[in-house]
């Protein structure tokens, strides 16, 4: 069984899941899932910083060059945005092994979620719902 969360939804997914009131096994699996997403966010942030450095160059400390107003000194903003959006559209795949039970529990939590959502929260819920809806057991039809 696997679930795919788009990089651009990692932070919002953690925020959304953190607001749920859960008990027992559901709470434990939610905490494990959030921990995995958090670890991936660290990697994505580091890689995104590398992308920024490619477009800004670096100062003497190895940090991205900045403008006087503190913003990144990106030379080709359109190309940077294109590459950043392309990168953030990639997916983090969590699958199999120890994650199988956690994914199954999380799928049930998301499918049975019955609170009202709107705005950004609704967008995040839709992404998570679709991700878990599309998760497949090994042996299921592809």
C-alpha cells in the first residue's frame, strides 16, 4: 500500500492533520505520519535552498545573495519560478513495510472525516482524500 503527497502540500497536510482530535491507534499513526512528512519537509527545504542558490549565487558565508530589502537576489525570476513549481509538483511516496498499517489507518481517518472545511483547509483535505483514495494494496489492480 502506498500514498503520494505532493511536496507543495506537505506543510498544509501537517497543519491539517494536527488539528484532528484522535485517540489510541489513530493518534499514534497520525503522529508517525506527521513525523515522516516533517522529515521530508526538511529535505525539500534543503533542496529548495540549493535551487535558490543556483539562481542567486552565494555570499562569503555560502548563503544565497540577497537584495537590500532582504529578498533573494534572483536574476531570472520567471525561470526560477518555473523550476521551483516543477520541483514542488513532485510527490513524496510512503509505502509498504512498517508504513502499511499506518497508511491503512490514515486512509480510514481521512475517508471518515466529517468536519466542515473551507478555503485552504478544503484544498488540503481534497489533496489528502484523493491521495488516500488512490492508495492501493499490493495485488490490487493498477
